């Protein structure tokens, strides 16, 4: 059916891809073309099937129906052997996963070479490989130090290694699954500049993102999945935020607007608090959170946010200073004590700290309150009560899963976040610590999180919002403090701040310089 | 062409199927050395089946052999579920046996319904305490428990030998390094006349029911599973990770200790340094073969026990060495480890792309 003219320049074609997991259709008859030099953004709600589709393309899953066609050399399309990552690599498809797949204890160079040569040949082929990589780095602007160990690299650098790995294998098609979810705004800008350059060089690029601004700024074309089906495929020039949001969720999204809060008495206070060591340590931090307010913490990641979150989560002791809740000192903190004191904690790394993937959705929803009478009697679990409550939470928080008994690891990234939100906010906490709460969430879910955080504030809770997303911070926070190298600035009312001065302070200039 | 595709959660029937397939594969592989030993495969296996199931005596012998394996298998399974790598069931078994002998050979005299529970509790406690050390070293100082539990096996065995040569040596033992005999009032009763099968089997079966119930239905079991699957998330969610490890360590050691109690107070009647032919290590195979499930442990222990008892009997009849049993058990373990692949991945065999299309 497809005429020759239409095939011109097509480097990748998905043709009627359908993938089912049991009763669930993760992809339904999806067809998609990618042209040479094109940047295609793939959008869709959490659980819409984006990652699944890319996994089929790369051979991790086998489609139940449909086929993947590639044109490695820019001439005719031929069918790609399904279910073989090796074949996908051979055909010039490179993939950067949502979670990186690098060996932490090897150098960047070893990681890039791994799997391309036989191990015995590694040492001999090193010099030419290094030359090729240096050339690639110069051309694409992706710079990493090849001899550094992966464990010493920042997230952004690790991602660059992943991209280089794909380019080194002569990828003609590059797929990136939510590449900016873990990047700072500056790193994201650099990434997109690089992608533009690569596309100009003739690479076809697909990236998945929930951030509409970057989609609009950096893609040529947008494809939208909803419920596993492709519902739109159009040039980016014809889109705006509203339209994209509507296409994704099927109805208009009202962006949450903060009404002025009415902060009350100091609720949670850090006094000259220090903790942790190394780059991410906290130094001499004073923080006062009042009830009924959202206090935003702005900063480039790696400046002490993680330690701050760990302290408030009860996972890291203070080495100096004190922490009080409602005027009472919290001594030897533990996660349990924090939960029992009415602190809800939304961890930054939800896969690592948020859920137990092998356990069911309902068990994960109950895990923080497993010793509460509603979940156990005399040490025996009350399964039917747990599942009943899980079903209610699944409905209330719109968690997309097959049932409350499915293992949590099978849920999409955004839906895993909703499990954490549901179980923490459900307890009517006094203080909410939200670390990057909308990372990886779709627009609908993000606005839902925002609504829930504002609702918690309005009923008198204090919310500490740690985020790298300045829009999110400005929209939600009553006051914003900036964290830099472990020091926390005074918190200023957010209406007196603007993005420019915040950006400068995040980079380490103090308030007077910025003014 | 073989292709691997990750799959979703494993159903119980698939897990059972894979374990059985692994056992069968091990038996098939063992046919090769059997053939080299000049034994026809059919003859060898029929002798083994006869040796394990051929008579009431054979069958009860097999069950007697399975008794300690169920308990050490449970000890390993429950620890591994929490990712506490207890390789020391062998040492804990001896500690349990030593404690049973210490309280059961005349220090206390009481009627059986008092003395037997004392012996059982003493053995369980001793096993648990032995495992407490490595557990605390792990939780406090981060010392690798694989190393500590493994090395403790040798230390405990040497300690047992020392006791048997010294303070606990039976003066009536004609110089043999063995303990005084367990009092009749402290011995676990036999289950059948003129057979060696004893109440240890009942203890083992009750223990496996108990562990099943614990893991599945209780808060402690929930916490064990959570810690084992993702300790970071469990800690973040306020689950007492250290306490959970300590509980698991005590329980695991206690189960292995019970195996020692059964052997000494149910079967042998006195303690020697060769009480266990590696029941603690075989427990690891049993637990792995069982996929760490308590019900599976019972089945796997019966399988391994049949192999051992059957091979002994075959060896007596033919002169082929009973090392064959160790070989089969080792192969079963390998097959199970490989079969883990089948549980996590769907394996598709494809001739070529066109075949694939035709098939769909
Ligand atoms: N191996 C699997 N077994 C069963 N269900 C699965 C499996 N993998 C994914 N799913 C389900 O398929 C659906 C699509 O998941 P997918 O990860 O593709 O979503 P996504 O669009 O990438 O979402 P997100 O934006 O949250 O990352 C989800 O409902 C998910 O629960
Ligand atoms: Mg995804």
C-alpha cells in the first residue's frame, strides 16, 4: 500500500504492532514511521504503552501482531527479526532505557565497548576505539571522560555514555525513554542541543517525554498513544500545550493554580542541622515549615537535597543541630518514628525506595501501616481488609493496574508513583515531604499530584517540596528556599521571586548578586 | 534460534512444573555415569526405586532420611527469603544436637512430657543462638554472613569433637568419642514398631506448615518478604529491617537446631561427630529445589531422601558406588539454577522469520 514516494527517507516503520499482557492490551495496532533526520516525540499517559512499544522495537518483547521494518542503509525497508536485541543493534537501533544499563564498576570506555568486541580482543582494539569515540564526541558535543568509572559519574554523564554507546555501534535510529526525567534543566538543554546536532547528521530519533515544553521546543513530529492506541501523529508546528494535553488524556487539563495560603504556627523546624558527608552533605541548615504552607526547595540535584530528604525520612541521623516537630524535639529518628509522628514521605527514587516490586499493589499500599490494626490482628494479616482498601485507593488515585494483586513491578513508572502517593497522603499527614513528586508523571497525573499537595496544605499540613522543575516550584510554593552546596538560603515568598534570580541563586550566586 | 522473552509473575503450577522438570533432567543426566559404571539405566533406577519405596521398611527409612532434610531445608529457605545467606545449617544442626545431649542425658530427670519439650527447646535455642552471631555481625558491622556462617560450621564441628573427647565423653563408651546416651524419657518416641521412623518427622511437617503460615499470613512474614525483596524500600517504609534479620536468623538457626535434635534424640540416641552426612549443606539444595517455598521444601526433601536411600540400596546390590547419589543431587541443583531462567523468561524456538510468521 505504501507508495515508494512515501517510503523515501523512512528509516524505521512500525506496522500494526499489537502486544497483550493477559487481558491487557498494552499496544493496539500501532503504526509509526520515522524518517531520516527526524526527531519524533512519543507522548501518552502513564501506562499508555510507550515503553512497551519501544521494547518491542528493540527486541525485548515480541509483538503478538505486526512487524518492525528497518532500513539500515537508507534504501529499502526490510523486516527486523522480532525478539532479538542483537538483531536490533545490528540493524542500527540504539536504545537508552528509562533505567540505565551500565556496569557501575567498569570505566565508561569499557561500558561502551562491552558487547561489541569479544572480551579477549578488548585490549588490542582499544586505541582505535578510543580514536573513534573521541571523534564522535567532538562531532556530537557529547563529552565524557572515557576512563572514569561509571559509579563516579553524574546521572547526566551516565546518560551521555549510553548515547555514545549507541552511536559507537553506528546507530541510525536512537530511542530514548524519558531521557530528561532525571536530568537537571541545564542538562536537558544540553541533551536536546546534542540531539538536534545528531538529527542534522541524519540520525532518526524517538524520545519519550511527559514534559510538554521540551516536546514543543525540540521535536519535529509528535505521536500520541492513549490506552495503547495511536490517537494522533502530527507535526509539532501544529501543536500547543493544550492540544497535546487534550490528545493525551482525552479531555482538557486545568492547570492547578495556587490560591494564597494562610500559614499558621511553625510546625517542623531544622535548627543548624548538618548531616551526611561528601558532595551531597547538609551543612548548618535552618528551615522552618509552618502549617498550611508549601515550602519549595530549589536547587540543582546533588547539592544536598538527597540528604535533606533522607534526614526528614528518618533514614539519616543529624550529626549536628536539631529537628523539632510541633515544638517537640525528634531525637533518634527512624523511618518508623517519622511515619508515626505524621510525616508522609514521597521518595525521590521510587523504584529503589518506594515500592517492593515483587509484592502486590495491595501489599505495597499497606506496607507503611502494616502494623496498624486495620491491617493486622494479633500479628495476622487481614487480607480482605487490605485488598478492599487497595481497591478504593486504586480508584481514588486512578492507579492503572490489572488488579490489586498484580506485582507492583509490572506497573508503569507513573503508576508506581501513584502507589506511593496514595499510601502516604491517605494517612492525613501533618507534614508532607515530596521529593521530585511529579518526576515521570503525565500531565494529568501531575496536575492530580499538585491538587493533592495543595489540598494537604489547605487542611493545615506543611509541605516540603523538593523539585528541580522551576515551574512546578513557582506554581505550588508559598515560599521558596534555594539549596546550594549543602547550604539552604532564607525562604522568600514565591511572588517576590522570578525564574531568573532563582536560576542564578541555584548556580551559587547569593541573593544580593542576583538582585 | 532460541529467544528469551521476559515474562510476568510465575504461577504456582509453572514453578512446580519447572522443579519437577529439573528433577527429571537430573535423573536423566545421572544415567550417563551410571552407564559408565556398567549398570543398565533401567536396572539402576528400578533398584533405586525399590530401595526407597519397595517395602514398608524402605519407605520409612526414606522418610527418616527426609526428616532432617525438611528442617535444614526450611532453615535455609526462610533465611534466603530475607536474603540472609545462612550457609551454616550444618553447624547449627550440631549445636542443636549438642544442646539436646547436654540436657537429655541425665542432668535433668523428669517424665517424658516435660523432658522431651525441654530437649526440643534447648536444641532450637542452641541453633538459633549460633545463627544470632553472624546475623548481628551482619546488621551491626556489615560482615558478610556467607563467610561467617560457613566458617562457623567448622568451628562448631571441632567444638563438638572436643566435647566428645573431653567433658561429654561417655565413660561407658569403650573409648569411642561419643556422648552418653539420651535418656529414654528424653528420646523422641518412634512412630512405628521395629522401624526407625520417629516423631522428628511430625515436628518437621508441623514446622513446614508453621513457616508457610508465618510467611503467608503474618505481619512478621510480610516483613521478611519485604526485606528480602527490597531492603531499601522496606526500611523507607518503616519496617524494622534489623529486627527482621534477627528474627529470621533466630528462626533459621532454630530450625536447623531441631534437625540436630531429631537425629540425636529420635534416631541415634547419642551424639558422635559424624551425626550428619552434610544434612546442613543438602538443606541448601532442598531449599533451592523447592524455590524457597515451605511446601516445596517437603517435596524436595522427599526427593533428595529417596535418591540417597535408593542409591545406598542400589550400591549394596550392585557394588556401584553410592556417590552416584551425590552426583544426582548436585545435578538437580544445577538443573534448578538453570531452570530459574525458564521461570523468568519465555523461551521461543524459531527456525526463521518466515516460520515465525507462519506460526502466528
Ligand atoms: N511484563 C508485563 N506484564 C504485564 N503487564 C505489563 C508488563 N509490562 C508492562 N505492562 C503493562 O502495560 C501497560 C503499559 O506499560 P508501559 O510501561 O508501556 O507504559 P508507559 O506508557 O511507558 O508509562 P509511563 O509513562 O508511566 O512510563 C501498563 O499498564 C503496564 O502495567
Ligand atoms: Mg515508560
